[in-house]
């Protein structure tokens, strides 16, 4: 699906097309609220609510639309003014924005500088990253780790051909997911299963339907499930600090209260907070909005 058709789909999902010819969508009207959008996984929905609540507490009007899709959907929606604020992860956002960049920087400040220049040319401001960080992680069961003496990703190399890998549907095309495992570690699994959610990934792993699964390093289930997070011993994963991305026009319009709401959230948010927020939603049954409000009340 091309970028134009993707944005039309998002417009339809958000209810922003009214009588427009979807073959040639009109630019979205200026909104009286700041529109937050999340990717299609739970943690990002939590982050959208946390940052939206921070802006709301500055007295500004916000709305939150969850599960818009992957970056192929959300990024053009942000750049074309369908949504206003997206919470991203530094390394993945940079790799997606500059896929042909010959050698991406690895230091967070340099990563932020390159991402800011790149997205600035597309009408998007990249604000200060949070200390909170979440990377792709790859897990096996404790029993599998003990039986095969597997503790690092490189330990999977002689076994991969006989294993089933499970991860999100976009994982095969991602440089820090399956494609990266092949290029950096030489891991070519016998089969790959697309998982609809991280919870489904863990269930499939524990049931023996897959032997290796992708879970984020801040997933609260890592602390309670009988799994082992494999060490990224060849440093495939980049720094993945949470970073707000906001349309420059929107930031100009709402001014310092919007910037303070977003930057103030980033100043407070730690990786431990992110794990606790995930626990509240994934294990304790709170909604992302409820978890966000409770987190802010503790601040």
C-alpha cells in the first residue's frame, strides 16, 4: 500500500473524511485538539496515554487514537497532518527515517541530532528523549536454555535451522528483528510464525509451538514467566530511548505548554517506570489510560 493510500486508511479510521473523494484526499482540517496516536502494541498505547496525560495536565485539549498500525502507517500520518504526536523509540525511529544512511550513529545524542535534522525537513520536531528505554528482546524457555546451554543470541547459531521463531508480523522486514538476527548473527530459523500480540508470543513459547520469541526488554512478563532473555552479545539493538515526535505546526500553535507537557513527561519517565506501567496493564488488568493517570498521580 502506497503512502497516500495508507493515509487515506488512517483518515477513515479516525473519522476525518467527510464527503471527500478518497482517491484524492483533502488536507485534514486544523484540529482543536492535540491528536496523539499509538502504534499497534500495548506499550506504545501506554506511552501515548502517559504523554497525553502530561499535556492534559498543562490545560491543553488532547485526544488519543490507539493501534493505528505500524510505522508504515503512522509515520506518513504524522508527516501529513493526520495525527499530531507519536511516541517513538530512538534507534528504530532513526533507522526507519534514514534506511539508506551508510553508518548510523550509536551515541544517543548523535542519533537524536540526525533524527531531528531528518524529521525537521518533514515538518516534524523531535523532542528530548526520556531516560526510559525499551529494546527488542529475544527469549527462550528456561528449560530450553538449560537443555541446550543457550544464554546468548550467538548460542542459537547451530540450532536455528531446527527452531521455530515467533514475533510480530512485521518482524521479518525489520533491521533490529528477524532481518537483523540473520545479518548480524547468521540465524536462519526453520520456520517463522507471525504472532498477533506479545501475550500470544509468550503463550506459544510456553506451549512449545515456537522455541524463540520476541518480547520487549521492558515486558513485565519477563519477571514472572519461566523464560530467559538472551544476551545481545553482538550489539544488534541500538539505543531505544522513548522520544516524542510532534508536528512542528502543532508545536508552534500550542507553544510552551505543549512542549512543557511533553518534555516534562520525558524528564520523569524511567525504564523502571515503563516496566511498572506495563505490569499495571498486562498483568493487573488496568487500561492504558488508568495506568497513566495513576503514574501521574504518584509524581
